[in-house]
C-alpha cells in the first residue's frame, strides 16, 4: 500500500522509528465519496 501511494508514514525519513505509524493518504479521486469498489466496476 505504501508503494501504491495509499498510505503515508508518520516519520517518512526513518522507516524503523519506534513510534512509526501509518495513515491513509487523502486522495482527490475519492473525495466525492467514491469507493475503490465502485472505481473498479466502472
């Protein structure tokens, strides 16, 4: 998911940081409420 650009790291320069966390990256493609499932079926 990181490689696909769907997640981003809390500490991007230190991948093995003890407090490393991930969050979903906001995407303008899905800002209108579309889901991945709807996108795949289009």
